[in-house]
């Protein structure tokens, strides 16, 4: 299934996209010192999976981009998993650091 326009825009013009990580998985993008994961699924399970993909990146700033409506759910999941992640909306206009 191809990526939506908003998913591609969320990754931005990163240096590396679809980066391989352990467990036969892929991280959306790595840009400088930031690891970026875009999750449009909207469920706690999908957000948890995205957080586990971000957790593989040591010594990087971790950014989880979700739709504006899903930001409270994403923040709740981040607090529950106790991961150091910044949650932003897809347009990058709002940012929450739980």
C-alpha cells in the first residue's frame, strides 16, 4: 500500500527514509540527530508499535508524528511506556513533550 501525501509530508525531506531496524522492521525517517516515526493508525496498539520502533534508536531525538485528533492518545501511550519522545501533529505546528 502506498503512502499518503500527509505521511510523506510528515517524514519531511529527511536524509534517510525507511531505515531498516532490528526485527525486520523499518523506521520512517532519520534526519540529522532525529528519528521520526509517522503513525496515522489512530489506535493505542499502532501507536505502541511506533514507539517500539523509535525505542531502537539510542542517542537520537525521537519524534512521533500523529494526526491532531490522536495527540492525546499518543501522549497517554508515551507516558505509559515511559519513553523519551516528542509528540507532534502532522503539520508540525503543535508539540507535546510528555
